[in-house]
C-alpha cells in the first residue's frame, strides 16, 4: 500500500471515530443499562421491606426511614420481595415496560412507560407523565406525586415528612421529659379544678337548698344512691330510645323529638353535674365537721368551704397519677385507681340527684325537721336525731290516790 493510500485509510478511521454515529454508540449502550444504581439484596436476616401491600403505609414508615438512613453507608443492602431497590433518580422510558415493585431511595421517579407493580419513593417525588401506566399503587414518602397525565389503577398516596426519618437517638433526645409530662398533667388537673370550683360556687349561690338536699342524700343513703346511679347509667340510652320512639309513633309528638332530645340530654347532664358537686359538698362537710370535733378551729363552716375542701380532696386523689403518670406500670395503676374511685362517687352523686329529684325532695336526706331550721350552728350543737325528752321541773303532778 502506498503512502497516499495509508493516509486515506487513517483519515477514514479518524472520521469514523469522531463521527456522531460512532460517538452515540456508547451513549445508547449506557441508556440500555437503565438502573446503574441497583441495591443488592440483603443477606438472610438483613433489612427486608415488602411494598406489595400499600394499604397501611404508616406501618412502612419505620422501615422506610431506616432504609433512607442506611442508604448512604457503604455496603448498603435491602431486600424487596418481588421487586428491586434503587438509589438515585429512576425512570421508565416511553414504550418500556417493567415488572415487579420498585423502591426508590433518595431520588425522583419519572414514569413514561408501563409498570406492573407498586412504586415507592423515599425522599423524592413521583411524576406520572402522559402515557405512563401503573397497574398498582404509588407512594411518595417525604415527597409529592405529580400526575401529569398518567394512569394508576391503585392508590396514589403521600406519607409524612422526612423529619420522622431522624435517627432513633435523636427521637429519644426530643422525647418529653418526665418533669414536663407531670407538669402538663398538673396543669390539666388545675384547669378542671378551677372550672368545677366556679360552677360549684355558682350552684351554692343560686341553688344552695337543692345542693344541700342532694348532699344529705349522699351522706344518709350512700348504698341506695349508688344502686340507683348504676341503674340509671344502664337505662340511660334505652330510656332515651323509648322516649324518642314514643314521640315518633304519635302524630303530634314527632314534632317534639328535637326538643325532647335536647331536654333529655340537658336534664341528664344537670343531674350528673349536680350529683358530682353534691358528693364534693358531702366530702368537704364530713371532713370539716370531723376536724371541728377534734377541736380544730376552721372558721365559720359554710357550703363554700365544703365545696372547696371536697374539690381539694378529689384533686389529691388524682395527684398520684399526675406525678407518676409517665411511669409505664405505676402510672396506669394510679390512673385506674383514681378513675375507679371517681366513677363510684359520680355514680353515687347521680343516684342521689335522682332520688332527691335534683334537690326538690328530701325524703332520703335524713331530715326530720324543716330544712330552713337546719343551720350549721344547729347541726353542730344538736344531735341530728334529736335529744332525749325530759319533763321540766315543777310541772310533775302526782295523781290523787284512789279512794
């Protein structure tokens, strides 16, 4: 071959190497490897995430967060049963079709073709372009799903934010300290205490005779009041149903159903609240009188003091839960004990309110004289069941002898 021929051959080779067709060859070859960021399956006992069922995405959140944390570490591996895991951006080209479930970590997913399975992205968005078809469900954890014209036969869901993917140590560091938990409980109890105190003082101011009759009913018929209150709790809903049914079956009564329902609920709430405050009043009165019997000067006893003292006692009952509610076992025990005692007292109060017709009837209050004469001074100085009768001196007359 002459020198000129060799020059022509070399020029032809250079032209072929530099030509766009030859340069595009490697690019097409790289495009033919669509998933260069594949994650190898984890060994037996390693991290396994099943995305076959996406009906309860919240259950997957801990596993997805763990996968996202570990995806940047060397040697990361995860098993997706019936599918694959990828790190980085993911796409299915137009005309392409993929089988199985895909888990995409720290990347976006762009779909132009068909996917027969579920798609989950962690830390990325999902975009469904025109012509995209997914025969399953899609889930974006910490991202968004943008539907630009694609079709999904299953559900399109988004879950939470990546803040929940913080390490467990960080979650423990931001957990609520026990002292803050206890202070929150104490603040809640204080709010309930002040609310009931205001209602109790208002009831004493506006309905003191009724409150005292219910309170005396609690004191003198504790067992009967508990039985009636328990029965009332069991029959509250059936009674309401019978009342509404009776009104519906009548011609005119059907118009009164809304008013009857509201009146029934209001009367029941009034009985429960009046009974609860009556129990508090009875507790405060019993404690105050026992302290005075021991010679302790507590000032002038009155219903305001009784309500305040009784509510303080109820607050003390719940203080154990407020202080130790953060303890797993002890907190539940304290809560259960306080709730049980409170329920018993509330039941007694409800029964006493019903027995006394919300303070309108004193048949079970244990009073043998007019209520207006039962002042605190009289009850303190005189036994409640009366004093022994005695003849006055100088009035005894001996009957004349029989002749």
